[in-house]
C-alpha cells in the first residue's frame, strides 16, 4: 500500500476513529477510551463538577497514531475535538502544528468522515492529487 500523508480523526470521549489516507488509498483504526464515559452525579455541597477530566492516556494513544501524519483534520461532536487539540498543543506541538482544521461532525459513518477530509484537502492543498 502507498504511504499515507493525510489523517482525519473523528473523536468523542469514548472513541477515536482515525483514518490515514492519500489520494488513492486509506487505512482505518478505532481506539477506545478505557474510561466508562459515565459522569459522576453532582451533589450539592460536594466539591467538583461531576464531570470526568480529560482522558490523557486516551489522547496519548491517539497522538501516537498521528506521529507520522502530515496534515490532519480533527472532527467530532462536543468538546473532545477541542480537548484533543489543546492536549496536542501542550504535549505534542509538532503534531498540533499539522492540524489543518478542527470541525464539528455528529456521528457519521467512516466513509462520510473520509469524504469530508478528502474534499477539504482537494480544495486546500493543490498538491493533494500529486501525493503518493
């Protein structure tokens, strides 16, 4: 298979669907958080918001999968996409510099994620079709 230059990450607080791709080929990967995803119940006069913190171990595994990516897009519902971008900025600034876009996207199929990413790079990167 040809090397992949681009990546797109669809992420929420439970799953990260990563697709590495080029103009003609793609490879998909699913990573899952080890946290339950359930929020603690907030009680009056108890410290804390009742929300789990950022799952840094999950974000570190996602970052590891992006180390060889060129340009990338982070997408997904809610706040996880911004939290991942902030995590990359703090811990993996080289990867964070390669982010081409952070966009909202609800719960699409893998093919829809890849189509959006390919459409983005076709319009933003004139070398897209010339990459291996």
